[in-house]
C-alpha cells in the first residue's frame, strides 16, 4: 500500500501546517517511499522493514 497524494496533503495540513507540502513529500519519498507502515531499525545491522499491513507492522 502506498499513500496517495491527497492523503499526504491531509496529513501535512493536520500535522505540520507550517511546512511546505513539497518538503514533507520529499522526506516521505526518501524515508519510506510513501509506504505507511515502513519501520526503521536502529543499531548495528539495522535497516528498513516494509510490512504491508498495520497488523504486520504491530507484530514486529
């Protein structure tokens, strides 16, 4: 699942109204590829995990 631009715009307006939507979209594209359940793993051997569902993300 990848977030649609309309959803990104709604989140931006609600969570960071003083930040340009283009800036937020660029960060989201870089950090998660717009995948809403992406998780970053810190520490040695860390990386990114991209579960497909909320349930799978919570289970991690």
